[in-house]
C-alpha cells in the first residue's frame, strides 16, 4: 500500500450532510443506500454477503483490514457492497490465512473505500435520522456529477434485488450421496448456509429466485429453504405464490432473513422499512417459549410487522422470537404446517453461534424426529 496514490474524497448524504475522508484511488461517483454495521470482525464476510447488495457500508469498528483477506471466507463469488467507509484502514495486515490486503482486494473489485472518516459522527447521524442514500466521490466538495448521481439513485423501497443476485442456473452443493435433499431458493444465499446443510448430511439443489413451485417439487425435496437476500421483500412479489404451493404440498420450509420475511408475506402479513435496520453481530433476541436470550448476527433493513402478540393479517402464524432492543419480530412459525423462519442469521461466521441449533431443528422436522413447526434455538 506504500505506493498508493491517495486523494481527498467525501461521502454526501441525501439530506445534505457531508463527511470528508480519503480515497486510495480516483473513482467515479458511487451511489447507494448508506448503512452501518457493528461487526468487530468478519469484514470480508460482510462485503461479500449478497444481502448488502446496493449499499455503502459504514464499519463502526475503528480499524479495519488488520488481518487482510483470504480465499476461504467470502460468502459469495465476489464483493457485493457498493462502497465501504472506515475510520482507519490498517496500513499492514498479519494473518497466516491472508492472501491479500483489504484495500487491494476492494480496488480489484472496483469498490471504493473511503477512509479517515469520523464514523462515530456518521453512525450517530444515521441512527438519529435513519439510513438514506449517499454518494462517495473524489474531491473536497460535491460537484455536478456527484449531485446528479445521487439524485438518480433509487430508494431501497420497491427494489427487487433478489433477481439481481440470484444464481442464473440451478446447481448442486454437497455430497450427491447424502441422506437428505434440500431445495434452496437463492434470493442471495450465503455459502456458510450451504456448508452447514452439508454438515447435516444434505445435498442442496440451489434454484434461481423465480423458479416455479412445480419445478422445486418435481425434485422431490425433503425440505425447502428460503435464503437471505437484499432489497425490499414486498417487491419479491412472485415468491409468496410459490411458497404457498410448496406449503400446500406439505414440504417442510425454513426461511432466514429475506426468507423469513417472505414467509410473513405469504400468510397474510406485511413488511415495513426500519429506520436504520439491524446490522452487526451482537443483537439480543428473546425466545418467547423459554425466555432465553440469544446473541445474534443480523443484517436487514426491513421487518415483518408485528410484535410478540402476533402478526397482523396472519392468524395462521405465531411469533417465536422478538428483538429485545425494539420488540420487532425475529422469528415466526406456522401453527399447523412444518414451516418456520427467523430474521437473524444462525449460520453467522464469524459471529455468535447461539442460534446454530436451528439447523438441527429443521433437520428434525425434515426427518420427522422433532416438532413439526416449532423452532427453539
């Protein structure tokens, strides 16, 4: 990084708030929704998580990049974020697993990283006013090009990004001789989800987001998984009909994040955009059946409307988990069918593993050895 050419840069939010910083390379104006995450580590997983598609991510940890990047930790085939904002980018990295430094890795992906920013002030602003669109560009002050790009940036509300990040063709993950077959709808699936299904003696057939239910059912799955993903769940308008058909066939269904939200929509609920969402690895979630508190990893800007008393418009669903910070719905299940979902990420890596047993419980449902519809982490 010693030979890098640094340039003054800035982040301009749509409310006119300006944050100055430094860019490692000149870049065209980059626009996206600006969000923050409280992850202390796992930046490579964050930046490759398809759920962050269409977002500029602010890291609240004061130093980023000190262990570099490697070829094993990415959650997808490439960098998914639109841009990165940090307080300090480590000038060196040290890890026996590292194959490159973070800045070069992002630069190769043509993703700008704005450093030397007062991320505490920026995070407090986003938490007070709410997430909003922003533009990263070179210079001390916004010019006409940056302002025009920001003005043209679409709102996250109404965006179906699942069709942007999904696989174009079906593919299989895991041992073809595995005991169980899971069909996964790829709305932005993370690789560690596939790894965990592999650890549970499953082969997984991953399908594009818009695959009709009859195609999925023709594969004779033991269970169906609805993946995480980016964008507005209400814009994924084709999914509820598909899920209803699979549910009618009696196939067990498990949803995470966007998949959880789609389950809420399928059975009559609705989703809302949160002021600043939940992103990070330390969110407390209460399991209503036991009163137990889980520390969870999360990444979402929308939520299923409701609280611990229920989900309006969805009498067939009951709430299983709530967020202890704001009371939002973190888990749901169908009262009769073998269907459940959670808003948080039990597959988090790195991150808390409190909820990892949800995969065991789904497999118990799949094999008929456990409760048909009740997740208890």
